[in-house]
């Protein structure tokens, strides 16, 4: 599962495959932080190649029209190792719905440019380093 859209990295390389690396929901701070990796294409991502870029997207939980916890509680109820297995939810079961953004969130300014992934340090060349 990924997003496919053509974006140009600051180096000029085109990325068309974007996969969520992580998502953090902080209900106390009313924040969602999503980290998206950018790859040249799906085959590069599936071959476990390093991403060309990471983009951090920040949203307010209050900008969603429905509470995303509705998707998480049913997962907790299904885990055999969870103390919540067979618990009773106070909400109706979740259908195949996706939390929608409010109109206010849709009107936010364009996100900043994609941040390139950090490169590892170059290996020392012959003649450099300790003697």
C-alpha cells in the first residue's frame, strides 16, 4: 500500500512511490505526525533500497471529522495477547470508512519542500586516516 505521484527531489531525481514509514497519534497534544518515505518506484521500495527522501507531515487530530481511535479500538479487541480481548466497545463497529479532513485543514498552505534523506558518511580514501 502506497501513494503514487510524481515528485521531484531537490537533486532532480524523480520519485513516484511514497510509503508511510510511521504515524504517531498524540491525543493529548491534538497532533498526528506521519513520516513518508519517497522512492524512485515500487521496485526500489520493495527491494529494501534506501529512500531518497523523508517527508514529515503534521496534522491536528481536531482537523479530522471523526476520531481515529475508532479504528484502533477494534484492533485492540482482536489481539489474543491484549487484556482488552472480548471487551465491549462504546462505539458502533467501524465500517470501511476513512477519517475525512475538515474544510479548515484542507485549506492549509502547501507543505514545505521534501527533505532529502541523510547520506551516510563517505568511506576514507587510501592514504587518509590513522597511520
